[in-house]
């Protein structure tokens, strides 16, 4: 209040706007498919096929209304590499299957989690394959920042399957919260998700945003944000597609 009995004018509160970069989530290209809930430990297969599907859509070889089959990848990966819950012990063990057999459209082989028998398709059914695959890890780079810059460069081309370290506190993530581990947490599990964008929220927190595979009630409608610069991203997948066949 001033000396003459009047109140000081209220100051306008400055609110920083959220900045989203390389946003495949809301892209006009519509390469991101619907969020699903994994019934077993197949996050690796979901993320890989989501990335592969997006790459073929971007290249124009897959209709934007179509999806690729996760089931086919589960069927062709050697069972010796899978746990009873279908977890894969090493992501690179999927390379041979994707390179030699690939996958088909999801409508031809929907996800059932049953691995007893393979469907036989006509020879004219197109199989979506890769030319090569590699997993890029932080240890290959000089710093966390250099590694995360490589992640961003990969994201500029397509959504990217990433390995993320998740601690116990990850089970309590909500909404647009930017996840980071608690100070005393040391034990983590590796979870594979699809990176769809990155940005800075209104609090100035830098983040990667992923499509998770725990259903739409998880995070914010199935998407979660993970803090940048704290070493939570433990790797990302690079696919090379075969050249287009000449007509």
C-alpha cells in the first residue's frame, strides 16, 4: 500500500512457454501409432516395430493408416533369447530376424503373444525388412551431451526406439512430470520406449518425451517425459532400410 492509501498495482506474472522440438507425436505425417498396453515384457518389440513402421511411412512405402506386426518379430526371434515373459536379453539378437524375415502388416498377423506356430503367407505379401541395425550407447561418445545430441539427430529422421533406465520412482510418474531418479535410488531396470519429441517445459526443465507401452492411463495419455542430461537414456537404435526395388 502506498502512503496515500492506494494499493500497489499487481505485477504481471511471467510464465515461460513450453517449447517442443521435433514433434512426431503431433506431426501431420501421422507416423506414430496408438498407445498399447503390453501384457508381457515385449517393450523391445513394440518400440522396434514402431520405429520401423514410422520409417517406412516416412519413406512412403507404408500407408499412414496401417501398422506393422509386432507378433511377427516375436515369432522369428530365436526362443533361446527370450525369457518366459518374452523379454529379450540383448536387442541385437533381433537384427537377424528383422533383416532376413522382417515383418508384415499388423492386419495379417495381429498381436496374440502365442509363439507356438507361424503363419504362412503368399510370396506376394510384402515383408518390411531392415538392411542393418545397431545400438548406439553412451560409452561410445565423449560425453552425455554428445550422446544426447546424437539421439536428437536420429530423432530428426524418425521416431527412435530408446533404452531408458527406470528406477522404482518411475512407477509413480504422472502427467507431464519430467522424470528423474531419486538421489538414493541405485537399482534400475532397462525399458525400451519410442522417442517422439524433445523440448523444454515451463519450468525450464529439458526433457525427452516417449511413447510408453503401459496403456493410455500411464503418464499423460500413454506418453512420459524423461529428464535430459542425467544419464537416463542408455542407448538408441539405428535402422538402415533396404533400397527400394526398381520397377
